[in-house]
């Protein structure tokens, strides 16, 4: 691959990543990268080699973004591409006279300065990130001496928290009220009640925001607390790595010394016996020392498949709370708040228009908001409903094309295990009447059909029957978490 071709591929890949990643993540981690052009570092055919400013960023980008970057480059190139990293010559490892003395002096100076991350290389040089990147602060714990290889305090491991995700930036509402209250309690008194705290709900509802908020609040009160946030897949990777190296003492030292462990998406532990065993041991060790554990999942503990019963029992032994899909008013508040964070004013009528058409989750709301803001800025037009409709025309046309009363009837019938024909019949047992009312409610909410038109499609029923069903299910949805969750699942399936 020529340098010119590589440059074009890299630029196109960066453009894709800029559209997909949060702005702060892209600006911090991806924008500083550049193509490596010197010698072997430049890579070969099917390889894109990029230069990273320092070792700290190299390690983080490799663990957090490498897979996604490689995938995007392969999609743009239309063939598999491999990503390689290179450090500038000034940052590469090099020999120096009197290795031990130089290493000890640099190490001592770094610790005395108390800045950044310190790691011994064992070859006469100490790498130090001059300043923690946004979202990174030291985690109290041992570092490794460049001479002896033994753990030496103070800390040098990132807690991996995103400092922008706090209780102040979390929009509160009925959908997350209980989970937020429990999280605030844990942040104020970790190790006491609600341990473990298990938060479950669908994709993009704010579970991750909430666990980061707890970690950030605790570190604000207790800067020396040992806090670690990670995704379940990162824990699995740690277990695999230490299993291969037979260094489980290191794994225990890393996790068992924490004051607060925040772990996302524990459903990914399913079917991984060794990982479950290690997590069980970590769980027991942390609870024994009154450290706190907060976990998130896409379902409640008893609904997990492929998880050992003893671990399920532990997951459910504290407080289990759900985050529900945000109601209309909360979606409006989220849009207005996030628009202000982007230095834009979102008119309330436009926020209501977007919120009524994007019901699934906060992540989709953010995506819709970005489209509207970009459309306004690129075209130098004020934000109004007309502009929002133009910016979201693809989304709206997909919804209008895919969702019909017939689709709703079939989806609801399948969900509640009744026949589609029961939607039109005169049968009135509760097992049929209730799903029929739910289908009428969704038909009114998700299509442009009038009440009489909907009634006609449900066996020629009167429009007052449809209105009664719409009001009844709508009111129950506000107060019945189980029904709200069921409706959310059906809505997501219809939009898929």
C-alpha cells in the first residue's frame, strides 16, 4: 500500500470515527494519531501503522480503541486491514549508561513530583505520562520498581473513570429515580447498605453513566480511595492473560485491594467458567473487607443464562434496581440539557418533536440531537421543527415504512403467545383482551392511523373502544414497571 493510499484511507477512517465516537474521546485519543512513515514502522500491504505520542497513550488506545479502528479501516478499504502502533524515536526504549542508577534516580524524581503514571521499563528509563489524560486519575495501589520488580507504592494504575459522567450531568426522572437514589447512597457511604448494587436495564438507558458518577463522587470525597471501573470483557481479558501466564496472584492483588469495583455488562460472563470462578473469589474478598461492588447488566440476576447458581445468588444478594426507558418529559429534558452542553439552545417544541419520534433510549436521543445540531450549523439555519424533520428524515421514513398496525398486531401476538386472529376476534378473556389493548395502544402511539382506522383493523371495533385501551394502557405504563419493560421490548423489536 502506498503512503498516499494509506493517507487517504487513514483520513477516511478518522472521519468515520469522528462521527461515531463522543467528541471528547475522539479529540483526546484519535486525533493526535498520525501515520508512521519512517522505515519498517510504516507497515506493508494490508497494514496501517500509526504513530502514538507516548507509551501511556499507546497502551490505552491499544486496549480501548484498536479493535474499532481496525474494523473501520477494513470497512473503508474493502478488505482486511491490520493496525500497528509506533512510538516516536524520542519515546522509544533506549539503553543508557549506569542503567540501575539512572532508573532509580528517574523513578525517585517521578514519585517525588507526584505527577502522572510511572512505570519502570527495566532498561534504564522510566516512562511517565506528564499529565493524566481526561477521564484518568491515579488508582491507589502498588507500582513496580524498575530494579527489583517488586510492588512499590504509590499508585500508578488508572481507575478508568470518565470524569464528565457525574450526578450533576445525569438527567434525573422517574425512569432512573430508584437507581439514582441507591447510587447516591453508595457514593456517600460505600461498604454499608446496598452492597452489592445491581443495576439492570436495556441498552443506552444510563447505567454506565450512573456507575461512573458513583466512582467520581467517591474520589471527590476520598481522593485516595482505590476505585476501578471496567467492562466485563476487560475482566475476562485479565483472567485469560493471567491464566496463560499462571500469575493469578497478580490478578488477586489488582482486584482484591479495591475499595470500589464498578463493572459493566456482567451478562458477558455467561459460559466462561474460569472467569466466573475468579469473579466469585473477587466478590467474596471485596465484601469481606467491606469494599463496595456495583454491577450493571441487561437483565435481572435470575434472568441470566449461563451463570453459575452460586454467582447468581451473590449478584442478587444486595439491592437490585432497574433503569427503565425514559418517559416523554424526561426525554425532552435530556435533549435540552445535552443541547446546552453543546452550547446550543433547543426550543421546547423541537425537543418534544424529537422525543416523540425517538423513544428507544438515551443513546439514540443523543444521535438524533447530533444530527439536528449538525444540520443547523452546516446550513446556518435556526433550530425549528422543519429543520429537525429535515435532519431526521431518514429516521422518520424508516419508522413510517416499517411500522404498521399489522406488524404491531403480529409482534404483540407473538410476545404474549396468542394467535394474530385473536386481535380481530370477539373473544374477551383477559389473556386475549389485554394483549389486544396493548396492540391498540402501540398502534395509536407508533403509527399515524386515526382511532376509527385502528378500530377497523381490530375487527371493526368502535373508536371509543380504541380510546379506552389507549388511555388504560398509557396510565398503567406510568405506574407498572413490568408492563413498561414489556412495552419497551416490543417497541425496540418493531424498530429493529
